[in-house]
C-alpha cells in the first residue's frame, strides 16, 4: 500500500475533488444548511472522509454511502434523496483503490478528469413567491399612480 505523505495528499486531493463537485454538498454549503461555518464543515469533511478510508481499508459501497449520508445529515441537516450517494461512493472507492494499488499517475489523471468535467458549481435560486410578485405589482401601481398625479398637476397648473 502506498503510504508516503505525497501519495496520501494525492488521495486527499481526490476526496476534495469528489466532494467539491458533488452538487448536494455544494447546495448545502452555498445555502447555509451547515450554518455560518458551512464551508469549514465541507473542508473538514474532506479530512474526515480521507481518514475514514485510511482507517477502514476494506470498505463496501453501502458503508461509504451510510457514512456520507450520516455526515450530511449531522453537519448540514441534509438528507440525500437525489440518488447521488452511490455515484459519489463509487468514485471515492475507485480513487482509494487506485491509491492502495500505488497507481498514482492514474489517480492524478482521474482527479484531473473529475476537475475538468465538473468546473461549474450548482446554483439554486428560489422561484419568486406570490408575495414577491404582488409586491412588484404594488410598486408598479404606485409608480403609475404617481405618474398620473404628476401629469394631473401639470395639466391643472397649465389651466390656471
């Protein structure tokens, strides 16, 4: 098993890449589901997941899924229901397998591919609520009313 500091850092970089490109975690961080320290929690998750793999060399996909699900639930109050847990778990297991085999060039290539394929962050914007739309309509009506009153005043002034 590869155990040098440089190779361990490479595996950690892989974990970081997988987690940083996971839309569920991005959305949780970007929308404050983890509180004011959400980004620090996401950074901490990288170390925790990396250590989890180091301490449990014989992990099964379901174990990784359960571990990630528990972390997101506890730290971000987020339940993963989009079907991404298996995919993320398989990616992490693949990276760990490459690291265990000492296939560091392939590991680096896989990290680069993941980074290249996932350069955009997921963005979530809430649709306008009815109260937002009503507020905009009221503002528009107030502006029209103001314009109408101004025109009336101008006409009145001209007739005097």
